[in-house]
């Protein structure tokens, strides 16, 4: 097993959209409810730091490997790809902080589809958290020893550009959550 320490820095704003658990108060308007609970969209640790969800990191890396494999960039032998190795052979044990607390995060109001599906009908105003200057140190355990270092580094580098992370990321047709890898150290 190897451990990769990856320092990433956002090049576009980052936003989260975790499901809100609170319920509307009696006679509370949608706008008042939205203004009261928008920070609940955040993923935070016990100290109130905004974090990148570990599961989102793992899925983002695996999806990038699959994306690069479709284009033929990450071929093994014959038609084999690295997709399954990345899906099953990595572990992200901790959700890293982006260097901002929930109290410091800014809000952005967005006119979006009520059900979250593009072109589906009724639109409403929603408020989402936005981090404009963010970075993180991501720790990935490479459990599959057959994944070559150069292939891992290529996937990590492209993860921030083609997939990104968070709400309205490039993988979903958006522009938020893009980042560059400033350093990747594998031991």
C-alpha cells in the first residue's frame, strides 16, 4: 500500500449542496426558510471547518479514471482500462478542510430548477455556500499496488480539470469546483 498526499488549490469557486435536514417553520416563506438554513448545505467537521467529503473525492478520482479510459488515454493491455482498479483500489479515510469555517463562507443566490433537474419546469431562488479562495491537502491510500505512479498522477491532475468537485462541477456541465494539483507526493 502507498499513500498519496495531494495538495490542491481551487481555480474556480467551490460550492456544496448537501441535503438540508431542517424543516420549514409554520407560516415561514420559502425565502425566509432558505435564508435561515442555507449553511446546512455545507459538509463540516466537528470544529466547524468546511471539508471536501471523502466519498466525493474517491468517486471523483474513479470517475476521472473512467473518463480518461473512454478516450483511450488510460489503456492497459488490449481493451483493459484502469477504471476498476481506481474504483476498488483507493481509499480516502478523511474529509480534508478547505481552510474556511462555516461562519466565514459566503452565500450565493441562484435561480434554479425546483427539483434540481435542468429544463424540468418551475424555478425558484435558492442560496448555496460559496468558497472563492480554497485549498486542501487530500490523503489517498492506494491499496491496489498494480496502479502505476504515472497513471495515478495523470488521473489526479485531470480530476481537478475535467471533473472538479462539489455543486455545479464540470462533470455535471458546470464550472465550479475546478482545481489544480500543486503537489503530489506518493510514499
